[in-house]
C-alpha cells in the first residue's frame, strides 16, 4: 500500500527548500504526495505564493487559512490557534501516514501540534539549529520534541537534537535543503534576470532581507531597520534589491520603511517574493547578501559571495568564513560593507566551505520516508546522554 506523505508549507522560502523533496516523493512509486498550503502562501499581501506551488506542477491537497490581517503579538497568537483548528480538519480529511515539516515558523508549530493530538508521526527537517534573536528558536526545539524522525543539516545539529532527548537511530544528517536546489536549478543569465525583475544591475549589487527580531520589541526592529537603511543610503553607487520580511510580529512597519526608501532611490527595487529561481539567480550575480535572513548563512556561501549578518536573529547558526557579523548600527553596518568590498575579504571567497554540505538531502530523506518503520513510532522514549557523551 502506498505511504501517504503530507508536506506542510507556509512560506515562500520554505517551499523553495522543500520543492525538490516534494518532487522526489511524487516520483517515488511507493509514496503518495499530499501538499497542505498555509500561512503566507494564501495571503495576497505576501504575494499569494501558493501559485508558485501550482506552477511547479504540484496539486495542493488542502489549504489552511490562518493569517489574520495584523502582525501584533496577539494577532500572531490567534493565527496559531486558527492554524491548529484548520490542520485538525485537514488531517481528518487527508489521513496521512506521516507529516513532513521544515524549520521553525509559527505556522509549523500549529501544524505539528495538531498532528501530535491526531496521532500522526512527524518528520522534521532542519532541527537542532539555534537562532537566539527570534522566538523561532523555541518553536524549532518544541517541534523537535513533537517529531519522530529528524533530518538535520550538520553534525553539530545532530548532536543537539540528541541532546534534546531524541533517539540517535531516528536522527539523520542529510545536509542543507537549499544546497539541493542550488545544484538542481538552472539559473537565469544576467540579461534574463534583469528582464525578469525589470531592474538593471550595476557594477556593484546587493540583496537585502531584514526580518523582525521577534525576541526584541517592535521599536527595536524598526530602529535596526532605520540604521540599515541609513547605512545603505551612503552607497549611492550600488544597486539594491530588497525582499520584504516574513509575516512576523512587526513586519508591516518594516515593509513600509523599505517601500518608502525604495520610492526615493532609483537605484533600488523591492519584491514581496522573488521566488527561488530569481532569488538564486540574484545570488549568482550580486556581490553580497545583507540583513538577517538564514539564507545568507545557509545558501549564499555556495555562491562564493559575502554575507553581512546583522544583529542577533541568526546568532548561534553555523557560519562559513564568508559571513561578516555586525551590530545593528549604521556605522557598524557601513564598516562591514566596506570590508566586504575590500581586496582582503574578496581573496577569502576563493576557498569558502559551506558548512551545510554539498547536496543530496532530498534523495536521502525520501529513502528514509519510504522505508523507515512507522509502527509504534509515536511512543517516544527519552534518550539520556551517557557520562561519556556529557563529557
């Protein structure tokens, strides 16, 4: 009997990482792919990116509406509650054998909470990572504790999942999902990219994504964005491509700040969502990534470009030598940008080793999803570290 694999996706970047795994599942003779779209995918404000799922050739099995038209703490909490209700209905209808989720967003917490109560096993991708500046940190580890199979990107993350009490035999190091996409996708040429985004690149080009720092108050995130924009304003010889923040608390104010900046700068453009093809094609053509997006740490190093990692949102993640950490102040960001363009730094880019691996994650995961026994998997025994492991 075909095993039903239900992949949940709630955001543009997450789908980009899951896409090739979804393709592997769909192509597997003994697996049936189910797709549940939720969160930002279903919101016109965030580009209605469910269309990208359909354009990639996948059928959306169920849609779970959960985002409210506000980004306050209260609104996000209520959205999580709506998500739990919606996923309960979706699982009742689909009857999946296992749920597959990636990462740490609040939509995923709702999906996994419903699966836990419904008695459906969960496979979690990219667990064990740390992001000390966002509440995603706690969500990620909570999802780990509600999951039954774990697919991690690096040895350090594997050890952390085991440290959380998960059985080592159910934790698998497969590498970063983004590397798979980089290896498989045919990127746009410079001319094709410029035509696609209706924007001419220059001699110097940067891609900027700055998300709210959700464990700090909203005023702090907007103040940090103001410092970033002030620093970028001094680089009038550089073309700037902005992508807007996720649907996190305080995100709308940051969106408005970026749009206002772009309106006053002819050398800048902004996109709600570039989509994976255009996003990776940008990485191929630009000099560096600026902001606090995980992509600057996990995927940008594979393009041999620099990353300016601002503030604490990604604090704790593994980083390549191409990542320059800086404080969220205008002078520090400016100093980091100047260093990124220096001859000394550019020389280091010829020997970058991406700690998230060299690809192959999707193939590894689908083999385990197809063959790992699911009988009695729901009853988890806490794994206690031995004295040797503790030392």
